[in-house]
């Protein structure tokens, strides 16, 4: 029997627990989504999220242990998301992890949420290859990292304003699409023309990569207004060619991710590109970066869609790497939103 880690994730609005063996084999992965709860507000309400975690966390952990067929005595450690995220949500997961560690005597491991997303892509790839370039794309994060090991990540670039996932959600909201907006917009885009509307792509200098999506959001809004910045925004029911608009927006957003990522990979000479985070499930991004990366000789890896969004398998997986590296915390472990 290998080293089995219980992972706990509560950084935003998904309550998750998982058991992973030897950092790779997922014995169970349970995610309790709050999407329906937050849908009426068009986004995550932090207070509601933390309260929902309080009621869901323990049942989710119990289910993960049951599905894996293990008890606390069969585990080597407990790993929990420590940062970054919504502080109220993080405190629920960290508090439960501390209680379980205190009661069982198991080691407690604090995990960085973004680093865990990168690990999810490495889990999918199987054998790790370092250094690798990691693109993390979600509703709250858009950044490039140089991964020198599972536990050594160097930030190379990040968004100057909005995260790409937030931009997808805003565009979807303007089109009247249901929450969560990003997946809804992507589904609609499949029926549209990607060159139907001309939308801008932010271009940073290759030697100083960065991302920006505020200009794309503004241009999309003005396009809906017929090119008149002072005109009122039309209600969703009055918008025509929605599929073309969605496809054009998606094409612009994906292009703004693919180009700087490939430029950075060429400059650094890394063999593998890892893509992680909720937006890594986007089919157009997977197709375009996969195709363009292969043409340039890069191995491009995405997690399975279920492990792109927040989950605890990635927390337990990275927890294994931290445990074997001796990076174990204690009951003084603190949650941090940053």
C-alpha cells in the first residue's frame, strides 16, 4: 500500500475532498458545487459560500473516505488548501483539517491552490518533466509560471487587470447566458463564426509577457452597442447573432492566451507546457494551444475537464509531493487570501 493523502479544498465555492495514493492514483474525488446557489446573484457571494462550506464540508470528507474505502488510520497525511482564496471559505477547510489532524495525529500539510492546479496537469501527464511552463487560467487567475519542480514555481507573468475567466463570465452576462457564464458562452460559440466580429488582442512584448482582458471586455461591450460607445447597452433579448458574438469573443480571448504562452515557451526552451485552472476545460483553448504547441515541438498537457475546475485530488496530489519533501506544517497553519 502506498502513501494515501486526504485532500481538502474550499478556496471558493466548491466544497471538495479526495483521497490520492502516491501523488497520482485518485481513489476518490468528491465535489459539492454551489453553482446553483450563486446563480441568482450572477457570481459568488463570499458570505454565502463560507456558510455553505460549513454545512457541506464534513459530509463531503466522509463521503471521500468511504468511496476510497479508507479510514483516517489508513492515511499518511491530511493536505488542505491554505491559500489563496476567499478567506471565509478557506477558514472552513483549514479548520476541519486541523481538527482531523489533531484528533488522528496525522501530519498537516498546507497547499497553495494555484500550485495545486499546476500539479493537476502533471498528474494527467504521468511522469513529470522539469522545467515546464505552466499557464494557469481561471475566474480569478491568469498567470504563467516556470515550474522547476512540483514545489518550486516561479511567477513569470500575470494579468494586468482581469482574469480571463472573469472576462468570459462578463461577456456571457451581457449576452444573457446563465451562470456560470464561461462554459455557457463556449457552448454557444460552437454554432458561431470566430471571424464574424473583429475584437482586439492584447499584445505584450515577447521578452516581458503579460495578459490583459479589460480592453477586450470594453470592445465587446461597444460591439454590442453597434460601435457607439455612448449608446445604451441592449437587453439580451434584443441582441442578434449571439453565436457569432460568442465565437468571436472566445477566439480573441484564447488567442490572447496562446500567443504569449508559446512565445515564453520558445524563449525559455522548455519541453512541456502545462495548462490548468477552470478555463483549461475550454475546448477551443485546448484545440488551439494543443495544435500550435505541437507544430512548434512542445508537449502540451491539460488535466481532464473534471480536474481543471477546483477539486481536492490536486490538493492531495501536491500534498504527497510536499510530504516527501519534508514540507509539513503544524496546527499553527493559517489561511491566507493572498
